[in-house]
C-alpha cells in the first residue's frame, strides 16, 4: 500500500471492494463546481448530480421538469471540481423510459458532454432493457428502487414504499434483476429498514440508502437538506449537520447593516 492511497480515484470497483470489506459508502448530491470541490476535498466517496436539482436549484415542485441539457450543465460543472470522488448523474424523467435506444443516446450524451463516471436510472423491470443496453455500451449504471420520485404522480404521495408484501416482493425481484443486468450499485429510497437489510445482504453489489435504515452499504443525502440550506424539508431520515440558512441570513443582515451605516467598506477595504 502506498502512502498516497488517499488520493486514489474512487471507481465502481472501489465501491464493490468497500462492500466486501464492510466499509460504508458516503454519498452526497452536488450541482455546481464550488460545492463539488468542497465535498471532493473533504473525502466524500460518491457525488450524485441529482435530478433533485429540479427542486433545490430551480424551485420546481417535483423532479419531472428538469431536462437532459440542464442535467448535463450541472454535471459538467460538478466534474470540474472533482479529483477523487465517483460522479454519478441522474438521467432525468423522459430521457430513458420510452425506449432503450433513446435511453442509450441520453446516456452517451451525459458521458461525452460532462466527463461523469456513471448514470443513475429509476425503476426495475420496467427499465431493464434500457439498463442492459446502456451497460452493454460500456456506461456504468446505478439503479434506484423504492420511492422513485420521477413516478410521484403514479404514487400520489412521498410516503414509505414497499410496506405491503406485494411491493416488497417486486422490490426484491427488481434488485436481483438490476444486479444481473450489471448495475454496480442500487439506491434504496424510503423503504422499511428490515427490507433494505434483506436486499443488501442478498446482493453482491452495494446498496445506498436514503431513508432505508442503517443496514445499507452506504448512505446518500441531498446537500441542501443535510447542510440546512433548505429548512422546510424535515423527514425522519434526515440528519441536519448544519444550519446554513441561519448563518447565511445573519451574514447578509450584517452586510446590509454595514453598507447602510457606511461601515463597509472601511479605509483598509479600499484602494
């Protein structure tokens, strides 16, 4: 082992090895260069350029409106700030569901135009053909099961998924199908911890949980929620590590005050 292992790039293979060793995987979302650079330097394993950009960056109510071009813009910004982390990009709603040819074209565009390392798709059996086609073309795919926000209008609610046996069975089956198709990891969102444990133990590939308990092989949170930029969203699964909303508000109040009172800029802050 060299002394420089710290700077080694995280790859899909790294994540597989981490699962084997029982080392948990840390993942966070980012949408721009500045935050990506901070997260990467802090040592995060995976950065997800989430379609949650639709909510936290653009102010939409759901993830549905964000376009492929917008995701490519966010992802290429993130990539410029990253040296070590594995960067995964969400394929937005409508870019892979209709047919696998379109899915492949979308995945190619993401990889070529952003320099990202992998894509993420929501769904199991329904999108299997797209998943297989993208992987066959050499693009790594992360799956996403449980609460799949792009299907929000089908569900009608953001409550916990797979509490009923039928849905839990489908999730178990879908997880196996995604693994067999060649996915390198699967996000499990808002499902009972016991089910997440069972699925995680049944797979060779890592699971990344969000609201899926502690038995997943890794965890992911949206940066705006975790850093307390966005304070309205307070689900049970969220641990808020900072209250940036308050800190920023206080800083801006002070700045306004200093400008109004002519305290800023002072003698030392001019030329």
